[in-house]
C-alpha cells in the first residue's frame, strides 16, 4: 500500500475496479481460464465486492481471514486519529517500529523484515511509511454480508485456526451466508496473518482447493 499516488477520497467500488484493472493489464482475461483472486484481510473485503459486481468475469475468489460479522458483532475499518507519519532517521529505526495489526507473533522474521522494508520510503530526513494515513477517514466497507451472498462466482473462505478476527463462530456465520456450499478452510496453527506465520500450510491448502476446482462442478447456493 502506498506505491501509487494518494487520493483525496477512497471507495470500495474504486478498489474493486482496480482489481479488475490489474487482471486486465496482466493479460489474465486473454486466457481461456478466467482469473481467480486470492485476497487477505482488507483485500478480502474488496474482493467480496469484486465477486458481487464482476464475478461473472472470474473463475473464483478466495477470501483469506476477512470476517463478515453478524449484526450483534459490528466491524468496520479501524478508528485511528489522523496524523502525519513519523520520519525515522534510519531504516533500522523505522523497522524497529513495524508491527502487525492486529498484533500477533510470527517466527518467520525474514518475511516480517521483507514486508516492513517494502512498506517504507525514503524522504527528507530519513524514512517513513508509504501508505496514506488518511485512507480510513470517511471510509465505509459497506454491507459485507450482502456482498458475500451476492457473489457471482465460485468462492472459498480461509481462516486461521487461532485468528482473533475470524473465530469458528464467525466462520459458521459466513458458511451459512454462502448456503453451506462453499469451502471453509481452517489453516492449522495460523493467526490472522496466515501467509506470514503459516505460509507453507496456506500454499498447500490453496493448491488443493484450486486442483479440486479444476475437476469439479460447483454446487448452486440456495
């Protein structure tokens, strides 16, 4: 986040259009097999909308630990005070401040280091974060339950076994929204940032899912 220019306003609809634009620019719609979008956390919410609006152009979507909460458990973007990013004198000083959100441990420190380094940019006086601190101002994720139910393509949901954002009861709620016919895959020993703390398990599960999708017929959702 932050490699493109910042905007005055951000919307989920624009993010969904940009997902398709990436697929188009990469030539993915020129193949006989349409693309499958795999997206984590906030990206998963964008992809729910992409699947609802443009799913007829996709072979499927995989939502990774993006919780669709029932009415009695409100969610939404984080409430953060708008303030400029700090500027750190060195990259090492900036990396020392890098944290996963929500907080969790991760033994694969080389992955955290890679993400942290690519989240920073050089500015006058040192280094600061690339992403726009104003992104969450006046921003709405929208009705995620309705978007999930309106998906026009195959869909699967991955959740971390120990995720605090998508615990088993939320996974069951999403399973019901999808007519109890979409794969709900639990990645063992994973927390919210599945691809960082259990990357091999996630890749194995994703390979198995995609292989099955190649040789099976989807069950219509009720």
